[in-house]
C-alpha cells in the first residue's frame, strides 16, 4: 500500500519542487520591445507617436494594388481627418473635403478604418487626367505604399465606395 501511495505522490512532489514561482506576465515581452524590463516599458502605446503605413497589393498580384475607389461624404465643415494610423488619437496628416476621392487599399480588422491613397484634389498642380497614384495596376506582393500621393487612414463611415 505504501508503494502505491509513494508512486502516485512522488512525481507530484518532484514537480512542485522544480516549479518556477515567476508569473507568466513577467516573462512576456511588452509590445515590440522584447527583452526590455517590464517596469521600463510604458503600458500605453499612445505615449509614443504611432503610425501604420497603408498596405497595397492585398488582393494579390493579378488585381490592382488598391481595388476600390471611394469618395468622402458627410465630412462636415472641417473635412474628414486623414490619420497616420487607424486610431482616433493618431496624428492628423490632412483634412479631406466633401467629394474628395481616394483609392481604398486596406481596412482595419474591425472595419471602422480604411487605409487609403488620396487622389490629388481637382485643380491642384499635380492633378492630371489619369492620375492613379501608382495603385491602379497590380504589384507583385503586399507592401507599404511609397508613392507620391498622400496616404493614411480615414473613418469608414464617411467614405462611399464608388468603383472597383
């Protein structure tokens, strides 16, 4: 009987003797700062400037880099904020006016934000027939937009899809 009890409890006793008393949270890196001590890393991402580039080519190498054209609607007197990241607290890069057009290249996971490449406003010096900002043809892989047109994130509720 003693052997049966010892054979059941001995492995459990050995495991508890070797257990590590550190918590899992202490071992996990905080954000992208792997290896930094937890006390040295801010708990809020918004303490630092946040930017997320607009990614083009998400539909694959056989389709246009940005497959949809949208138009700003219900933007109000101040316009629609073009932001550096898909967050309400992200830096405002520009204001888009009512009717401004932009290529829709990507979306946030929650579908509340659109990653767009903005067509130059009508009458601007860079405005020319057929301006596509380099996103109206396929690209070989997904990549951050690096063209000459403005790009950023806008609230999806204020963009009406008109083509694509």
